[in-house]
C-alpha cells in the first residue's frame, strides 16, 4: 500500500501484540523512531485531539489542566502547546515512550500508568484526552479501553464530554485494515472531565 515494508511490519507487530506486556515491549522498542514512522502513516490523531480540545476551551487555555492519556512521545502535547495550552500532564504504559515525551519539555508531569489498572493522576476540574484506532485488529483493545473508562464514569470519577469518530485516522498498512477500501483506518477521540470530589467542611 505504498509504505516501506519495515514500517508495515512494525505496525503489524504492534497491532497484533495481544498481551499488554508484549504491546508495551514493542512500543518501548519503537519509541526512538515512532514519530518518523507515524509521519509516514499520515497519523492525524494528535491534530484531531488538539482540535477537539480547542473547541471545548475557546479561551483562556493556559490554565486548563489536561491529562494526555497514552501520551506516547508527546505528539498531542506539541499540538496543544501550539494552541496555547500550558498545563499538560501525561501518562503512558511505555517507559520508552515517556522518555521521548520528557525530552519535549512540554509536560508539567509525566507518569508511568496503565489505564484500568490504577487511578489516573488528575486534579479535580481537569480534563482528559484519549485517542484510539477503530481498525479490525484494535477492536478488542478499544473495547477494553471503553470498558475501563466506563468503569471510571460509573464510579463518579470522570464524565464523558465527547467521543468523536474520525474516518481518516491514519494510512492503513493492509487492505484488511482499511475502512471500506479508503486506504485509511478510522479512530476515535475521547474527552472526559474530572468530576469534583465532594468533601466535608471542617469545623
């Protein structure tokens, strides 16, 4: 499909890595050349996520507290920074990806954290941004992600503001992954708001 064989192999390996530990190991190994590779895939998720958040926060943006979940190398942070967001926090399950994100200097805090296995570190009133693919090989992970976020909603921790389906997410590496023969895969941008924690007045 017009992409280098090495890139197709790398993406295929990450997509089919079913066990979480295996996926994280693959992302650790991919971190150094990740941005170069996803540029070739025309990866639009960071731009789309930042655009959605910009719509949610017309102004002022500098004080808006945002948690970038599965922040990877910091591509979303770069897009958000261009749009005036400054209070950025990030979490990812891959130490290799976090090291790359740290080098951007754009995050106030970065933490190793797996969604669904431990609490997300976000202040009351903060917002959460999350993106994922909707291609066939990622549907199981997408369902797990949505189940984890659904649990956080039911617990009263987060409130969903947006779940935006996007058709042209990035270039497909195989015909099987392509959405209706477009040559691209689809994806979703999620935005959640942290629910305020009720507390008793001292007294």
